[in-house]
């Protein structure tokens, strides 16, 4: 795992906090010390974007044993301890997510002083001189700005307090300061989608949404546009025509037997640069009309419409079902309709007929139904304009090595679902640019800080397009920044032949994208996709790679272009891969160019978690996500939900106090149901229900036993998980609180922490290790249920209760100084804060003992020896002792 630290300089007489730009100097000093030690405590210190930052990682990876879980916190403490050995007396380096005063102190914000501005960022708030001097970082900054055509435009909702001047002319809030609409709803910061607002209201305002609207997370701020896939009715009004053949690419027919018939519903989106074509969710294409455009083939229809083709439905539901709690169902039954497929069955058992029985909803313009985008609200914004505001943030990242490529891809998908959940639970970023933000997490700030999309790529009018030197001439519609949540799952399902029939159908299906949870538009490079498919790469992974390659490289080093052999090196791939910063990253093995190079396998990196104030907290989150990956694999669990809901969770995870008050979409059934039917009135039974108080230890119901594993030990359940096979209920998801996700809900969802505990029993962990792991799990559970607060909540409360705070959302120099001192002392175990850690007390950390003493044998000169010895010969014990001196043949005894 990786930890980032922020170095700051303190001026005690005036209580002034400034950035210390000694990051490179500190890193070099630390690595020099590390070179002298080769034991298991080795640490690697590497540069980060800011000249005040330092990243620390273990020099060698951990192994796959439980004993290594105990080494995590020890390693983190060691890194902090060694950092203390190189700090000056007036320097501190707490593990905080961001420097709270960045951009708020003008020319007096750094040591040594730096002048605001510079040719790279051209910022109005910070200096280019705070960027790490390594050429990569300054080049990244300049190229992002130049490709975008303007400076980056970061706007974060400003926290509204009683005296915040920016809200002086606003109407009073309906329900105090906790809700966005006078309720327990979460305010949504729709980062990356604010161009319309900026054009209309300027950089000091931002439109926010509300989690009570089922559509707020999907829509942009203009034209009700969406990046969701849409439903299309196949309706070929031509004599003798019964439907359409699939096309592998526009114009190339694929004669699969389950081609869509008239009356069927297909899911896809219009291809931007090839008018008249729809790319389907399964990766194939269909024309919208005849070549002469006289005969329509496809029409957009209501999202309530369903398919009648049993072949299309055979491999799974088109869209997994959203189930609400009973109370929510009473208040808002209609909110489900856009997510259903087949017969509509509400949570309370009310049934509605399928779309074929009531007729399809088709708008006169063929655009399908248009729905209100929800309750937008204009808020004051904290404005930032440089990459440093985002890439100057710190985080906690963990990389897992899988046993093979398939496991790494499956874990990529599962961890993508967990990314917003653990980001909210670890939230630690309530202060930006010297102001209290109305958000708690850093992710959206970084996303907007490296958003290099042209106006055309962001869906805006762009009089300067096309750009001949850019990928797709800078015109391809790209829905997300290159730093964002994932856009596609990458695990390719495997459909086994049914009843030993011909493998033709399976072969046909292997050429498709089978993941029914990929429900958003995925822009990709067609040429790269074709190259991957021609090379034998399956459609899911080919789409992922081709999606990465919609981005231009941001940094290319001289001598590393034509000079690189792509047959033996991966530099060109990594140039793209390393600048696609997503919540999870799939990492192929690096090439081994020497027999002594280490064997590095297929890996998945988990990137969303916020850094914590103490090594205990950071270790707890690291250990938890490690154990959760083992739980998913060992217990054969499935966390899939539609990617659109993962994106919605990312927005919700930024909300203030989301860990305690928020709700997140999560899968209801992580294991196959033991019985199930889509018919009205049939009770669905979860396997986990038998683990309850009244549950039976035996069941006559069918259940997964593990006997259907393939030769690699992979179950049929995992192989087919992306297809959403089974009943709608089995693939359903709902809104859950953080406490419900972690601790359980009803008899159908046991909770992640009980599952982890069961896994520890399953592998028979020893008592000593189990005690420590239980401590971590208890900490996570207490934070999830609100008994303990997140660092973001604690920091916000600290600021608001500070004597110098004026209720104006301003974090003054004095407040920031005291806050960072407190963060330092908490991290070093000098200050105990019960609301953060409960009964857990951190053992104090000092610089003493940071490095082991080597048992050296270098010759000491006589004077050194005598100086050292005098420390002990002057002791009283020596003064009262008897010395015997032998001279020649005589012996003389002297008594002092």
C-alpha cells in the first residue's frame, strides 16, 4: 500500500502555516538512509506531484499469510517514524489528504517564498514553483491546460454557515444546514458536469443536485442529456422482414441465431461519428434505418419497454432490478420504472403488466420519454484553477496480486463497486483553499484538476474543433475526466453450452460483451478495439483497452518513442495507462528483461480511499479491503450493480457526512437465491436467511455447493455473474446505509463485516492475530454506524468550535495552524481523540529507533575507543573496585 505525507513549516510567534518545499531534499535524504539497510523494514520513498509531498511504500510486497496483515500497521508506523528523522525542528508532516491553505495565502504560502503564477499552470492562486521539479510533473500541468484549451476549472460547493458572506442574499434553508432540501437527502456535487453552470453563472457558483431525485445523478445540467444506454424498439416496416441481423461493425453482418425480431427491445446508444448506427450493449451494431433512409428500423422507446425475444433474455436480464424499502416504495413507486425489465413487480408485491400489454411509450420525435432532471440548486463555490489543487491531494492505495488474469479482472469489477463505499467511510477532505467545503472527499477535485477534454469532448459547442493533432481530432464525446470512476466492467462472462448442445451458441456469445451491468456509454477507439479482437482478446477486455486509448499521451520522454520496442517493452502502453487515473486500475505484469527480474503477476489497484490521520486507521482500512477480496473469492460472492449506480454512489460519497447519513446503492443478494420466481406472490429466499436466529441448518432447497467449479476452481456462479442470470430479484439492488452495508440488513444481506469474520473462522486464524484483526473490524463497524466520526467530520467540527472561527466558512491561518498541529499529534500518538478512535490509543511515535543499528566490524581508532570507554570508567562502580596490575614477574594489588 502507498501513503502520502504533506510537509509544512510552522511559524510559532504568528501561528502561520506554510508549505515546506523540501520534498525532494527530504526524499533523497530518506532514500540515502534506506540504502544503508537491507532488512525486512525497507521503505521506498518516491516523488509525488507537489514539491511539499513525499510518497512512502514498502520496498517489497507482502505475502499471502495472515501474519503479514499484522505487519501493515508496523510498516506504516515505521514510515512515519523515519520521516521524523529528516524534518527540521519547525516542520511537520501529518498524514492529511490536502494542505488546507493551498491557494489561500498568495505569495506568502511557502518556504521558501514563491510568486503566484507561472507559464505552466498560469494559476491565479498558486505558483508553478510548488510543483515537483521533476520534468514529468510540470509537463503534465502544461499539457493538460494546453489540450483543454483553457485552465482547468474546479468548483466545489462552499459550506453554508450562519455568517458565510457568499450566502448573504440566499433564501433561508428549509431544514437547517444538514439537508440539501430540508430533509435527510444528500446534496450531490456533480463534478465534471458543470460547464453549463460556469457559462451561465461564472466560476463562483455551482449547481448541485439532490439524492432524493432518481435522475439527478444521471443528467447533465443542460438539455437533459444522459450518458446512460437507451432502449430501442426493433420495428422493420418492410414486407417480408422479420427483424435485423447483428453487425460486427457497421456494414458487416453477423448471422447469429438470436438476431433481434420485430417487437424486440434492444439496448444501446447512437454512434456519434457514424450517424444512423446504434452500438448495442452486447458490442454489436444495428442500423436505425435503411440505406436510403426511407425505412425506419429502430425507434427509441420508454425505458419501461421490454423484449419479447426469449433468445435475447436467455443470457440474463437486460437491466437488473431496483428494489426499494417498504417506506420508500410507498412514497415513490414510479422511481423504479426506468430500471425495470420484464414484468414490473414492486417491493410491496404490486404487479404491473409488461410494456407489450399496455403499449410502448414513443415520443413523436422518436426520442423516448423525457423526465425532469430533479431539484437543482445554485450554491456558492470554492474556485480553483490548477492541477496542484487535485494532484496535491494525498490518499491511501492498495494493490493486490491475483493468481491469474481472470481473477485480477473479476476483482477489478468487484472492487469498483466498493470504491465509493470506502471513499465515503474514509472521507478526510472538508477544507479546500482556506474554506470549509460542503463536501468531504477529494476525488472530484482531482478529477476536475486534470480534465484535459476539449469543449467538444465535453459536449459543448467548440468553434476551434477539429484539432488535427489530437485523438479523434478532439471531437469524440467523452463523458468523464481521465481521473474518474471506471466506465466499463472488464470480466468476460463464460456461457456454458446447455444440455450438451452444440457449442455454436457459446462461440457466438463469446464474441459479445455479456456484462449486463455495463449500462453507460463507453467511448472507445475503434481501431484499437479491432486490433485487440484480431489478436484474440475477448470483447470485455478489448473494450477496456480501447477505452483507455481514447486519451492522448500527456508526457513523452525524448528517446522513448521510436526507440522503444513494443514487442519487448510496455512503455507506450504505460504512457496511456498511467494517466488514466480511475477508482481501480488493472495492471498487467511488466516485462521481465533479465532472469533476475522479479516475477510480478496480474494485479488490481484499489485507489479511492482517503488517507487517515493515524497508522491504525490506515492499517484498518487496508486490512479490511484485503480481507474483503478474500471473502469475495472464497465465499463465491457477487457484488455487481449497474455502473450508472456506481457513478451515483461516487457522487453521494462526496456529500458531507455521507458515511453516517448517506445511502448507497448496493446489491441485495451477494449469493444465488435458493429459490426464486419472477411470478407474483412467490417468496424469494436468500441462502443467508438460514444463518439467522430462526434459520435452519439444513435445507431441501437447491443451493450452491461448489461442486460445479471448473478445473481452475472457478464456479459457474462467478463465470456467469456479469450476465445477470437468474430472477430479477436475484439481481436486484437497493439503497442501503453504510451501517447496513457493513453490518447487515434483514435476513437476506448479512453485511460485509460478519462475512469477513466468518472468513477468519473459515481459515482458522490464530488467537493473537485474530485479536488485532477484530480490533480493526470493530473500528470499521463503529465508524459505519456513526459511533465514530470520519476525519472529515472531526476536522469540520474542530474548525467550527475553534475560538477564532467566525461562522463564515473561513479557515484562518490561526485555525489552520492549530488544526495541523492537532493532526500531527493525533498521528504521533500524543493526542487521543475518542470520537475518532474510541478506546484505541496510539502508541507514541518518535524519531528514536527509526533505524536498526548494524552490527558493524569497521575498525575504531584508539581515541574513539577511549572516548567511548570513559563514559563507563567514570562510573561509581569503577571507583570502588579493586584493580590488579601485572608487571613482569610481580603482582601488585591496588585498592582505591
